[in-house]
């Protein structure tokens, strides 16, 4: 008699499949973000409060926005709209 019952074995397989799918999705997301980061058009995303949650290199070049400084993000978004 083994310690692993069929139910536990099935759960282990399912957990493994979910971890594999999550890792694959994470890789796809990273590749997509990398592609967005370097395209020669302005791309940015803001949250409901107007905070910039993503901006690409071209956005930073055109606007002078530096995500590491304390620029007023809402003012920047208003300028772009």
C-alpha cells in the first residue's frame, strides 16, 4: 500500500500543471512588456487614480517623464490628453 492515494496524486499533477501554465504565462507577459518597451510609439498605462503603472522608452523620451522622480503624474496625463 502506498502513502499516495489517487486523489493526492491527481492534486499533485494538477498543481504541477498550474505551476507550468503560470510560468509560461509569466514568460509571455515579460516578452510582451519587453516588446512594448522598445516600440517607436508612445505607450503608457495609468491606474484609476491617474498613476502611471507602465510607460515605454518612447513615452519617456517624448515627455521627459522619469518613473523614478516625483513628477506629478496626473499633470503629465492631462498634458497628453
